[in-house]
């Protein structure tokens, strides 16, 4: 059975994770790895 994913919510989760990293480290130091570590949503969003 397929897993139903709320893609809009996943986008919001990713944005919030990125926002927290940006506020801590600045935009110049932002990496996808940091955002992924802060929120597993990136993996789930790209796989779904």
C-alpha cells in the first residue's frame, strides 16, 4: 500500500529547518546536509 505524503507540509518542514540553520549560522554557511540533519523531511520529500 502506498504511503500518502502531504507534499505541501514537507515543503514547509524543509523551509523551517533551513530557516533555523540560517538564523544560527547565516545564509553563506547553509548546506543541504545541515538542513537534512535538522529535518529528515528532505529525504522523505525527494524519495516520495
